C-alpha cells in the first residue's frame, strides 16, 4: 500500500488558505470498483480497536490537534451557559474521544460542563486519564465500543444534554451506524443536541483512495488506511437517514465545509471536505 493516508487528518502541519461553507455536494465520478478481498475486510473490521490502539502506541498524544474551533462551530459547547440559572450544569457525551483533544479545551473554557468520554482504545483512555487536567469531578473517561457495548451501562439513563461525534462515526463500519444511533438515543434527554463533524464524500483523501493502484476500498464510501484504521465518507442525505430513523432525532442544520490546507514544508495542498451537522433528540 502507499504512504499512510492518515496524514489526511493530521491537520496540525497545515495552514488554511481557503474556506468555503456549502450546503450542496459537488459531484465527482469515483472509479473505484475494485474492493479489498473479503478476508481482509473482515479482518480490518474485527481488529478495529487493536489497530486504533496501535495507532496511539505509535503516535501517543502527538497526532491530533486540539479541537479549539469546537465552541465557535457548536455554540452549545461554548461559554454561553447562563450562570444565573440553577442546575445549568450540562452533561456532554463524547464518542471516540481519542486522547482528549476535544475534552480539555472544552472543559477549560466552560466550567458548567461535565463530560462522559469514551473510546474503544484502552491506550487512548489511559492517555486521557493521565492528562494533567483530568479531574473526575469534571470528566469520566471509560473504555467502550459504541457500536457494540451499551452506553446506558456506563451513563445514568437519559441524562446527556449534548453529544459530540467528531471524526468518529467515520471510523465505524456503516452496517453499525444504526446501532450507534440507537445507543446514543438511550442516554440522551429529550431536546439533547448532537454535534457532528466528519469526513464528507469527495474529500480529497477519498479521491486519492479511489484512484490509488493499491486497494483501499472496503465498501461504498468506506476505505482502509495503510495502518488498518478505516474511514467512511458521508453525504448529508445518508447522515439524515440514519439519525432520523424511528423518529429518534430531528435534523436541525447541516453543511459541507471545504478547507484548502497547505503543508509548506512538504509542498502539499489538499482539498479537505467535511460534513458538519446538528440533530435534536425527539
Ligand atoms: C479520528 S479519531 C478522533 C478522536 C477525537 N474524537 C478527536 O476529534 O480528536 C477516532 C477515534 O474513534 C475511536 N473509535 C473508533 N471506533 C470506535 C468505536 N466503535 N467505539 C469507540 N471508539 C471508537 C478511535 O479509537 C479513535 O480514538
């Protein structure tokens, strides 16, 4: 296989010079009919948590950049909680928290939040718990496979106000997406908000996977990186379909976000395409 396509998510080395927010999805033709043999597809899926754990063994806490933009894009997570309100404390659930690049900036800027943070990589959760800002009175980090384990076994039923799903649903095979949605629905309050951001269809990484001589395709819009971690590329239509199933969640807003990123050191310019959306628990 070719060089590690996970570079796509390591935006810490890149600077942005073009930003376009768009509600439409321009179309490309993907010529990627050839898929990875079934034996390997099954193996990558079976070994997903092991491959993410090895990812954190190699990269420790140095890979992802802190999600400092989160409060700007999702105002529910910013510092606008009304201090005068009694019980204004809010409970957040972060799915696939990695090593805490979302948790710590959010806790630092908003003193009225408590975060339940889970990941299926044991090593990632260890990094979160060892972080100097980790404090059990503000955060509970736990190991959990959100496509399989019941979140309600870890979280008091229906007490979550906000769920953050930031670059995690893409790592989960599409046949498990509905399990994840049902799982979230069991721990969220009526009116809870889901904050979603992830890879969009026709992101340049997907185009590279599709045109590569090496085989990356596992299923429609679902690919494997060189390190064995997997990535799905979303359309807004698909995302709405899975969240609106059984009238569990209502669509609030959604847009495609395009970022042209430049790595001057490597002379690389990449067109990133993300999907950002919000849903409300009915
Ligand atoms: C791209 S990282 C994003 C980490 C974090 N959300 C962030 O934005 O920095 C994806 C994370 O999802 C976790 N993950 C993937 N599948 C998962 C699953 N089924 N259950 C729990 N965590 C999962 C991986 O271990 C990894 O830490």
